[in-house]
């Protein structure tokens, strides 16, 4: 039986093999078109890559995210430093890199270098005209002042962010409230700290759950301190109820004297995730 150009070229009767054989013949006849299509795809990809590389916002984002993806901490710090000081990058991503470096130096701890990066982040954030990143940078400055024991400066910085971000940046506002409560606790104004936290822990927004949880823990730590539990190792009372009626989770592990906030993009101990 004669076989046409689109039919199987073998006498083997397997239907799948025949279909593959037919496809192979069609590809062989149309290979110039397929090659042209492949070259067109490659060309389009190169053009898009060039456009992305020439756009400062896109190239800055790639550089910043590439630095964050580095698994080695030393190399990641070096790459973030490069991003932070590269004038070709946008002010926003340079500020973001400085804030990551603040976090790194706070954990070291190296408050001098942390302060340098925080100040640089504030200046760059202002030039970027992004209010959210500016509030995060100012929270970083407040956190450094808090860690350095400069309680008056820290409290003022937290209050400025709390007032300025009200109604527009709730995450930054909550972080500032928590920071202010911590500073008041350290300064001995336990009633003032509790007054701040009572408003915060009544928040029922699901997106604020992590900060509210931390606020409840801090609230009951201060309550115990107020009741005379002067030791640094404090646990939340089992079955306690917060002002909003929600049960306070029992803290089974030993709680450090210095509260540790939930992980976030900005500086510890009072940073909040960017919206």
C-alpha cells in the first residue's frame, strides 16, 4: 500500500508510532518556519531584557531581590551594601537595602553602623517620596535609640511615626505604638504603656494578628510587672482574658526580659512590614 507524504513511512502498525512518524515528517517539511519562530521568540526576549535593564525601577528591583536571594550571610550583606551605595539604583530600593543592613547590625550588635544606615535610609526615603518606606526608616531610628537607652529620643521618634502614619499606614502605626509602649515600660511609666496597648490589642483586623499577638504578650508582661513580679522571666497567666475578650495564649517557654517582635522587613525591635 502506497504511503503519502503525511502518512507513516514504516510498515509498523502501531498507531502511536504512526502518529509520531507523521508529526516528524511535517516538522521536517516546516523546519524553516519553526526556526524563524524560535529566532523571533529569542529576539523578543532580548528586547524585553534590554527594556528591563534600561528601566531604573526594574533594574533596581532585580538587583535588590538578587542580593536578598544570596544564602550566605556575609555575601548577602556585601551585595546589599553594593545596592545601597549604587547611585544607579532608585532611592526606594537603596533605602530598602539600608534598612536590611540596619537589621543586620542591630543583631550584631553594632549600633554605630546601624545608626549610619538608618540615617541614610531616612534621607533616601524622603527623596523617593514614598511615605511608607520613610516611616519604616524612622522606626529604624527609633529602634536604635531604644536599644542605645536613649529613651526620650526613642519615645519621641515612635510618637512622631504613630501620629504621622495614622489612618494611612496602619502597620507602621501599630509598630510605633508597640515601640512607644516598650519605651514607657523601660522608663517606668507602666500605666502609660498599658494605655497604649489596650487600644492596640482591641484590633480585630486579620492582617494585624501578629502584631496584636505580640501586643497581648507585652500587655500581660507589664501587668505582671505592675503586680510586683519584678523578675525578668515572666509568663502570661493561663486563661487570662484581654480587654477585647479574647483569651491570651499561654506562654509555655521562658520569656526573655527584652521582648522580640514578629519578623519583618524593617529594623528590630519595632519594625513593621510594608503595605
